[in-house]
C-alpha cells in the first residue's frame, strides 16, 4: 500500500516511465475566409520539461487556460507535437512508427473530465469497455473478451449485471467508473487523468479517488493527475507541478510545495483555496491576484506572470526566468526569489 | 448575532410532474434569514437547494412545477400570495439573484450596460442618462476597470470572472435587502473565486444586505457565512452557526461530507472516507430518513420514520435519530 502513507516517495531512483523535454504545443490562429493565413499562434504549452517515475502520481495544477490539459493530450500524441520530445516507456512519441505508436496507445491511456461526453451514447457498456481489447487484439474470442469486461467491471465496482446497459442509465460517478474500466482494459502502465473528479459531487469524488489509488497499488500504475482542485492534488499526488500560461513555474514534492511554496504565483494560488475551517479561514492571509490570466496568443514579455506578480522587479519583464533547483528536488522559475 | 427576521420560509414543498412520475424536489423546508445575515445552504446536486430558492423567488415554471405547500414571508408579506405584478417589484428590487453560469444568465445580444440599465429603468424609473451614470458607478463598484468602455461591450467580450462581476452589479442595482447567490463561483478558477468572495464580503459590509449563498463547497462557506443549512434529498438535515457545523457536525451526512473532503492545510494522514452509494432517486416518495441507506449509524427506526429537525444544542438543529458521538440512538 505504498501511496497510502506519507513516506511513499523516493524520487532518487531514475526509473523514469515518462520523460518530457522542452515540450511545445502551439495552435495556429487563422484568419481569412477563402485563403486562410496564419496570423499568430496560441502558445498553449510553451516548453515544459519533467519526468515521471514509475509508480508515481504527478499532479499538474493551474487555472483554466494554463495549458495543463493540452500538455496531457500532447504527451499521448493526441495532438501533434510542435517541438520538443516526449518519451513514454522508452518510445519517443513524435518519432514512433505505426507499430510503436500502437504500443504507446496501449500502454498509455486517458481518463477524461466529462463523464457524459466521453462515452458513446449508442454503445453498451460491454462495447465501450471491450473496445480497447478489440482494437489491440488482446483477446481473440468474444467469450474471453466478455469475461474480461466482467472482470474489469468488478474491478471498478460496477455490477456485471449492467453489462448490456447504455451510458445514459448511469450516474456521473458510475460513468467515471466505466471510463476508468475502459482505460484499464488495455493493461496500461501510464494513465493521464484529466480532471477525473471535477464533474462529480463531493461524496462521489472520494469514491473515485480511492478507486484510482487502489488500482495504482494493484497494478503499479503511473498517473499524471491534471486538476484544479488543489486540496485533492495534495491528497493524491506525490509531486506537483504548477502551470501558468503554458509554462511550469514550480515543481516539488507535495508537502514541500504546499508548506514551502516559492513562486509568487503558487503562493497566491494556494492562499486562494478556501479551507473548510471557519476559525482558520478568518485569520488567513489571502493574496488576491488582480485581473485575469492574460491571453496565450500574446503572453507578457519576460516572466509571463510579471503583470500580476506582487514581487515583480524590472528584470521580470525583460528576460524569462531560468528553471532552477532552488532546494533539493524543488524546482522553480522566478527571478526574484 | 441576532437579526431581525427578513425572510422566513415555512414547510416549503416543491414537486415536478414529469413523464416518469413525480419528482419530490423539496420536501418541507423551513429557512430563516435575518436582516444583514449571511446564510449558506450547502448540499450536493439534486438536494433541492436551488429549487428551494427558485421557489421562493417564484421562478419555477408551473406546470411542470407544483407548490404543494409552504409560505415565504418576506418582511411579513407572503410572497406566494402576491400577484405576478407585485412579485415583479419584489424581484430585482428587494431581493435579487446571482446565478452559477453568468453566460446563460446574461442576454448575449444586448450590451452589458443596457442590461444593467434595464433594471434601473424598470424598478427605479430612471431615464436613459441617469441609468447610464448609475450603471457606470455600479460597474466601478464591483471592480471592473474602465467602466465607460466596458458598458458598451457584449457579454462574450467579458471573461468568466468579469461576467460574474457584471451579474453582481446588476443584482445590486436597486440595493436589494436580500441577495441570493446560487453557486456564483463554481464555474470560476480559485483565484477569481477569491476575488468574487472578497467583493461580496465588502459589498455586504458596505450595504448591509442579507445573503443566501447556495453551494456544494463546504470550503467556500467557512469564511463567509454566519449560519449554515445542510440539505440532503429535499430536506434540511442540519442547521447551525458556522463554527458548530465544522467543529461539531452532528448529522451523519454532514460528518461524512467533511470526512470526504481533502484538506489543503494538512498533511495526508489517511485515505479519504467515502460515502457509499448515491443520493436517493427523487421519483420515489420519501419514506424514512433519506440518508439511511448510506448511513453508517442507521437502525430500524431510521428506515421507518423520518426525523424532524430539532434543536439539540444552542444554535444547532439536526434531523436524526442517532447521536454520532456514541453511534447510538438518542
């Protein structure tokens, strides 16, 4: 039961399952009706680097539009990479041939945010969960496949009696379980969980999070957990990366990050999260950031955060900060601290 | 913390008649808010928290909705006995509402200025010039920079946080005595949520209005409300002053909900305690305690008889047959 206790992570070993190096994903902004020309680009992900150790859960947090979802999708090859590289299980995603790509698709899976939009409403549960098995030709006969779907349903806490039902007959929490069963069907090593609990009620969130943890223990899974719920990320993740406007501004082990945040954005973000304790909440020092996140089409010069930063100095608008290790295993990109 | 009574809802029951049968959305809810008081109504989706407030505002379409019983006394006037015409003068002027999704609550083809001005012209009889000037003031008051220019823009030109500010400006237009905020920060990022909560707190203190804040997020409420009502399946199951709810939750549901919540201010010490099962089907007429099927403490009586909300400690009411501290029937 490794991830269940506080002392779980040792990041010292170099058994990296996922290696991301200077990953960039830009989307073109087109203009013109008949003859389209590119007038700019949305710099959704702008040069991020990190590794994920086998069996680890890496959290990725940030506000909407910071590029965390795009990062997850690009890593799995769902969007073509603009530049940089992603290596999963030793295979480089953007250089993979057909056979290798198929391997990555089997070993790396995704769980989506919207339990309503991510299941085909015309397919039965059996079809949905059985699809990866069929695509990857993991089991030959229908009978074997059905047995496997049964097994997967039990694994995620769904009654196999419901195997021939359709998605609309399930609640949000149950649908998320179906999505998890589908992700598990191809026996993956790495799962990108893209806000898997954001659409669920509090009492159901805990069920799904506990399920994800049990599955991780059972199969030694590695997770990239993308979320905006910072409390849940502290609970479930071993290390946490904070993104702002396409870049990672800080990356550290969870307790280090939450107890000793260095980047002014992380500090402000953490201070904005409400605490379910009235006495504590009343005396808390809140840093209210002014304004909104700027557009990723024309991000501010230098450090992208400088127009909203309470500590901004002259250098911050002139040059982008260097990504450096400010304390052991605590990485940050900031000129000032 | 004693406030003069502003709104008193008694035994409200709202149902919906749909093809599949009757939805028992609100099943006898009583709520009190004093002048200038901040009350939070907390519950998960489908617990009836929004329907309760929509019923009070008389915004439930009937049919399919039906008001089976209840009374809503606003400054001792029963809102349910007013004519539609009289109600229109209450809505927006004396009590205003802010919704979760500012994009659907704003009209996309009218400028923001026009929509704020409309409230002022209808309720306060202002002319074009006066309403424009007042709208500029309001927009500035909620912290939107460059108010003159922003007023001539359309809702799609506003970010989510700015739209919610515009909605708040609109609801404040007539200085209402009661603001009903229905999950106003749920669609927003935490940093923007913090901005909006600070804004609402400031306006509340400046204007002395009462607030009913509807939410599913126990975290948001902790620093904002004076009193909390917890709803489950169309019933209020616990009601207490805010410190009591968080320090001594007495209803098993509230207790379980707080245990299911991860904390940003603490190191992880255990797995999350999850609540098994799912909320009840509202198409079945309530029988017994609605939480009994998911409750760790439930015994025979819970399945037969639904407990009424009763005072069991100062400023603290619960609807439960069990004493959670001992796990035995009270």
